[in-house]
C-alpha cells in the first residue's frame, strides 16, 4: 500500500530563525558540540522509550536493546546519528524542530549583543540542542517514527537552516530517529573516524546507552561490523575513585546542556536503609538568564533503579536551590510513578531533606576549602540563596552562615559573613547593624553612619533589591538582633563614654528644648517627633523611622510595584 507523503513546506517560528542565524555565526569556535547535543538527544529518546515501555512493553517492537549509532560517509559528505528510542510523530517533529517551546525565549534573544564571544556564552546558557547541527551542516534531514505508530506513519523533516523547512510522511520500518548531516565543505575535518570517536569519548563516554561506530582495520578499511565506543555505564553509579574530573564535567554538560564547566559537585550513595538513593549534584559556574523567571524549568533528573523516569523534577529541592543540576536515582519509589502523584509519596520529604543537606554541605565545603570558588558562587547565586531564609525555616541558621555582605569595613566586595561581623563586634555591642539602599554609594554616604564611624562600629551595607525583605526573615544571628541604622533605638547607650557625656547631653536638651517644640509644631503633619540626636557628627539632621516601619528601600520597591 502506497504511503500518502503529504508534503508541506513550513516556516520556522521567528525565534528559531533568529537562533539559527546566531548559532551558525557565533558558535564556530566550539563546533564539535553538535555531536554531543545530537547524542544527548538520542540518549534522552532512549530514556523516554524505557519509561513508556514499563507500562506498555509492546513499544519496543522486539528491539529492547537500545543503542545509538554514529556513522560517516566521506564520499557523500554526511554524518548520521541514529537511535532506536521513542521517535517522533509528524506533529512532534513540527513542534520539536520548528518551534522553541521554552519560556523566556524572547527575553533571551533580546539580550544578545552581536559580540560573538558574549553571544556564544549566552547561547550556552540557553541550550541550542538540535539546532547545533547547523554549525557544521548546510542541510539536515531527520527521519523518525514514534514507537507504537504503524510503519506508514514515519516522518521526514528537512531544512537548510534558512527560514523554512519541509515535512512529509514516509514509511519507516523501525521506531526511533535518524539524523543525516550534509557537512559543509569547510567542516570536512569531522568526516573522520578518530575525530568522531574522540568527541564521543570526550562528551558521551558516561552515557548509560551503548554508542556504536563502524569497526575499521588498522589500515582504516571498514570491516562491516559495529563496535561500542563508550563505556555505556551510568556515571553516578560508579565509585568516586573511578571517575575523573573530566568525566564529571562531561556528564554535567550532558544533563545541563551548558557550554561551561560546573563550579563544583557532590556525589552520595546511601544504602542499607528504607531511603536508598544515589545522587550526583552540580553547582553551575554561572546563573542562567532566566534564574528569576518563575515559569523557568528547573529540577533534577529522576531515575528509579537506573531507569529514567522524568526530568526537571522540582519536588526534590526547594525553590531557592533551583540552580542545582543533577540526577537522583532511588529504589524508594515505584517505576510507574508519575509527576502528578509524586508529592503523595511520604518518602519525598525525606529525600528532599537529604538532598538539601548535601547541597548545603557542599557550600560549606567551598567556604572552608575553596573560598575563591565560593566567591564565584555568591556572585552568581547569592541573591537566590537568600530566598532560603524565608522558604526554609529548618535550615535558616545554616543559610545565614553562608550569606556575604559589603560593609563599612569591606567596601570593595561582598565578603563579610555574619560570623565574621560578630567576631569583630565592639565590646558591649549588642546588635548587628545594617543599612539598606539602592546603591552602594548611597549607603556608605548616609548620615546615619556617622555615629558608627565615630564609635568604630561596623555596619553592613545592603544594596540588593531583595535585602530588606531578607533581613525581615532574619531577626537575629547567634542571639544578636539585626538592627537597621535608620530605625528606632540603636541601643548605643551602653557604649557611650560615660557620665560626663550624659551630663552634656542633658544640658543640650535643655538648651534646645524650645527649638525642638517649635519644629515639632511646624512639621506635625510630616513627622511624629523632633528630637535632639547624637547619631550625627557632621550632618545637621537625619530622618529616623519607627522600629516596625518599612525601610525606605522596601517602600520604593512596593511603590514601583503599585502596592
């Protein structure tokens, strides 16, 4: 029976057109990642088939041995990456290859500058996946059939990376996807057996699926056989002593699609209890462009007994740790678990608590052993970690020790911890003092700091948008209350010089009493009280807020938000 080809010529989504142009012109210095991305996608397709086949084994269609095959043809100038994974239907091919269904796409594209180095960095954060094929190919042909569909329901997708693509129905005997890259003349270096093998070893040695290539004799003649060219072992199941840093980094790039190395990682295997699990967790070296977008996807890859279940699982880490990437493999959950009922399992909170502990332990380790790495982490993710003070009451004290601030004793960088501040407190000082402002210059030039400079008391300078909200959830540290220098009673009386100063203050109060009353009468609609102040040394006046009132910085933020 003949297949109705039903050929269509369709236009790429506008964002895809723009992304393709940027990929082709900005990623030339990292061309080999095309193979990493295509193999990674093929591995994901195999994982998805394994998962769906748990409830429907017929989807294997007699091919339960899943694999990826990579081949090249010098004469035809093609590279082929083929898998027998889940495959795509016609509708899925159009949706997955012709559009970008990723939140924040337009915002991401608006950040591109035209500077190739900077744009390449941003594209690495965004993740280009399949579109990286056009770095080395001037035409890409994708043939696919979704497992479970009939052989007459295959699909062929073809594009030259311009503004449009064609899609037609084909007959395909086996499920899975075959991608044929027609290699550009200037990219012929990749039409080489050892070049392709070296890329696979570099980026994909750790994947839990065999990657096969044609076998050659010593004099480079094909034998007609295929051989596995990667270890094909789930990296997280290996002992730490058997994994090199390069392998850890390659696996990070596989699960995150990041172009840059991870900053740090931690691996744990817990056995012999009801909560058996293995986890491998990474801290990226930079924040993604959409870190503050609520709809942005995040979370871990979940495996149950080494079978991939689903990715971007948010339930295992709190929102303030959304930057963490990694995998969780556990025997404590059933294979047929779904995203919808995940939260109903009583073991989830226990796994979540354990993973949070591992991440905080990793951060503690960086603070102690690799302070330069922690500086990088704080610069990229400090404002995200601060959210944990409100979200995670159980770990609030641990999070507080990880906070870093600029202060009057350290104006150049945010490197002052609350513990360091407490250790430097003056004798009889009872409070941790801070000021919030829009900018560092505004904070450090505030007249409210004059009395603290006079008494050699350090003040934390909080200039991030989130800071005033943060201190509202951290009333004290090591039993020392946090006190805004622009609010209420500063509690400096016990640090005053002594009786002579108090006698002088009393005399000044009597001298200026009439003036204060007159000013109070004039300003009664604007201020609650006018008082003689010893907060100032050079400025004539300052405004002080009541202890429980909003700070000026928070007031401006709420006003800007229309509240």
